[in-house]
């Protein structure tokens, strides 16, 4: 675990995971300790964070946990530190309940699933802790239930998975809304942006690069020049996950477009996974989707 102090009251914990490291951020405000995200289910990242917080006497105030969104790599340690509130978007409660039900189907995940709790404080547009200088706001794009956190004192913007390096993780079909969220970030005065995986960024260049990619992705015109394995990973799963999401929304024709593109592109050596089981898994997903909606 790497620990980095940020601004006057922030601590960033970077913990190993695959394919990307996980970042957990805490804000020590006058009356609370805010913790943004709690790591991957079954990976115990929060145990290490808890140990650090205890050793540095940072668990003396009531804790407020913030779920940036419902994905299993952001909510894994909800039960590790006792918290007054678990905050998430209104849609997050239902989504997290779905995640819990899904995990309960697998024996290895059952004990972990029992410990997951949906948020007990939710909001739709924004939630401001004025005395604490902490602002939470709706920022859909990566998922429909994504939220962001802004520390007004240190001007730190915590974006969850809205930005992922090197390429955005696309799962939700409203790509224009995703771009709107990214544009809104550019209007915020921030010193640093904390991504939920790997990185801390300054400036708005990466936001613009992400917007450019999403536009190209939407038009099925992504240029693979300079693609690394991580680019390829985000790209191929973006196509498949977007298609699945489009199907769920009843947008069958559009879904097919992305599935057919995925079918072609995964045969391209730049995009094709090196791992045979991933490759087979992708083919299965693509064929299942195409068959279902012939
Ligand atoms: Zn996510």
C-alpha cells in the first residue's frame, strides 16, 4: 500500500489489484472522516487502510463512507470500519442489491455478499456538507449511478471511475450524458483529480482526450495507433458491455452494431486478448447477444 498526503486534509491510499490498482481517498473534515470507496470484494484493501487510520488516530470522528458507484471493486470493505452513513446515488441502492443477489449465486462470494449493504443515505443531484466543505454530486457516465466528490477546502475532485487511464470504461449507453459529465468537470476549479484506479491528475487535458475517445467510440471510428494491452482491454469490453446495456434498454439495432464491430475487431491482433479464456468468453458474449436479437 502506498500512502500519500494530499492538500491540508486528504490522504490517498493506493492498493494493488488487477488489472488496475485501487485508490481509496479520505478527507479529514472538522466533524467527520469521509472515506471514498472501500476496495474490491474479497481483496481486503480496507483492512490495511483501517490499520493506518487507527495508528494515526484518524478514527476518532464519526465515519461517512461514500460509494462512487455500485461496482464490486469499489464497495468491498463497507463493513470494515463502522460508519454513520454509507452514501450513494438513489439508483445505487437498487443496483447494489442486484450485485448482492448476483454474488450470492457463487459460494466463494456468499460470506462477502452478506456483509454488503446498500447506501443508507442517498441523493439524486447533490448533497452538500457545508460545515465540512464536502460536496457530492451526480456524475453519470461510467455507470448510471456514478457520483463524484469535491473537497472545497483543498480543491480536490474525486471522480471514481468516470475517468480511467488509459481509456474510459464504457458500460452505459447514454454516451452523450457521459460527455456532459466530463464537460462539467472542466468547469470545476480543482488542483488535483483522484481517479479510483491508478492515477492522480492535474489539468484538463486528460478530460479532453477522454471526450475525444468517447465520440470516436460512439461513431465506431476508434484509431488503434499506439494502443497498449490496456487500451485494447478497455476497448473490447467497452463494445460488449455497451451492447449488453443497449439490449437491456431495448435498443436492439444499436446493440447489434457494437456487437458486430466487436466480432470483427477481436480478430485484429491489436485488440485480440492474449488470454485464451478471455477470448472465448468474449466470443460467447458476442454470439449470445447476436443470437438473442436476430
Ligand atoms: Zn466501475
